[in-house]
C-alpha cells in the first residue's frame, strides 16, 4: 500500500522518532494488515495483544506477510505484567468501588489491558475500534489515562484530505467534533475549538483558520443556536487565542472564496477555513461521512484530543489505509 499526501508527510516525521503503539484487536485482519504495513515501513513499533498461535494462524489464513521480527506480541492473560497492571487498576479505581478481583477480571479484556500498557509507559499510544464501539475504546482511556492538565473536555476530530487542493490548506482540513460530545455546551465548544486548532497545527504544520459552522452566515438567520455560536466567538476573542477564528458560517461560506466574498466579505477566515467546528455530534458525524463517501475524501479518525496520552478510536467501517493513517497520527500525538 502506498501512502501519499498529508499521511506521507507525517509518516516521514514519525519514522525519525519511532513510538510504540499497541493494537488490541489482533483478531481483525484489517488491523493485522495495517500492523504489517506500519512495521515493514518502520513507522512505529507495534504491539499486538493476543495469543501468538492465533495471530500467526490468522495471518496465514489471510495471506498477511507479518514481519514477526519487527513486532511484539503480548498475551494479556499470561503476561508477566498482568499482576502489576491489576494492582495499578485497583489503586486507580478503588475510590469508585473497584476491588482487586474486579481489576483482574477487567484486565482480561484486551482493550483495558492495552490501556494499562499506555498508562504504565509500556506503550506510547493505543488504536482500537475496528471491532469495538467508541464507548468500549474510550471509556477505559477516560477512566485510566484521563484528560491532560488544563483540559476540561476531551473531544475528537477527523483529519480530512480532499483531492480538491483549493479547499482548506492544500486539501487538508480538520472536522470537529464528529465522534464524542453529542450536544456541546458553549464551554465545550470553546474547548473543542481551541483543541482542534492546536491539533491542526501540530499535525500539519499549517496555521489554523477556524470556522464555526451553522445554518446561517453572519446573522442571515436568527435563533438560540446562532446566539450560542456568537457567544463562543466572543469568548474566544476575549481570550485572545493565537489563531484566526470566525463565524457563524454556512459550509460554503467557510470554504469557498467566491461564496465568502458575497456572504462575509470582511472575514479573514471565510472562504479559507481549514478547521471546521460543527455545532453538535449529529451534524459533525453526518458531515464527515458525506465528505468521505460522496466526495472521495480521506477521513482519519475519530482522533481523540485532550488526553494525557493518545488513545484513538477507529470507525468500524475503517479500511486498512484508515488504520495505518490513524496509527501514524497517534505517533504524531505521542510525546
């Protein structure tokens, strides 16, 4: 598989500073194929969670050329680290009613065990979700790894790349939040906006131009949703954030210069936005899937932002290419 565009640029960066990424879903052939590609190309040090004989059989059945000398396989049921992780999980969650026996049982789950690896600095990041729900992937991370210092609201985004290079920055955008916060409050939208701008600059190197999306452009409609976005914008300006942000914008006004010239001629962001903030999860999730399926746009994510260490959730419809891209993004996020 050849990678190109923004993923290729990130891949060259992570190859120079390899991180260890744990993949708990070793029973999924897409995950195994992605692991083989990442390992063969030296993008990351891969850890697969599962029984070696089962992984080897699956690879053989699926004709996957797994470079076993370049990956690590850990059986969470027999690992020498299991007792240590059980005790740590108990200590972390005993105030929530956790017992040691419960901790031992919970760490039989491969996602929880992988999360404990990240918590214990035995891995730099985690990618899951090919066969698990978002809740099953992110609940352990929110319970065990938790939000980074100063972050109140963990959120998510999709890194999008379209072949239409005139959109965003060379075709690269972030859509947020499309995977985590269902009905964001004003304060949550502020956090989503700030975190998404930071994520865009960190991953792409481009300066973020952030658009707050709605069904209205600069007062063309009225309503509570519009008032909330205006409050968000005013608060961001009061904080003197170090990126360009404006709104409210309809999608076309945010990304098409000709439309922006008509609807928001005074805006520095309109027509040139590369970070799109959706008003709620429903709009964001529908928006990214429409771009992905109708517009033949690469969609990597949902990528979690705001955790102390990166744990990223795959769409269960992910392709091998999507999983490789998510692993590379996770490496970029790892400290």
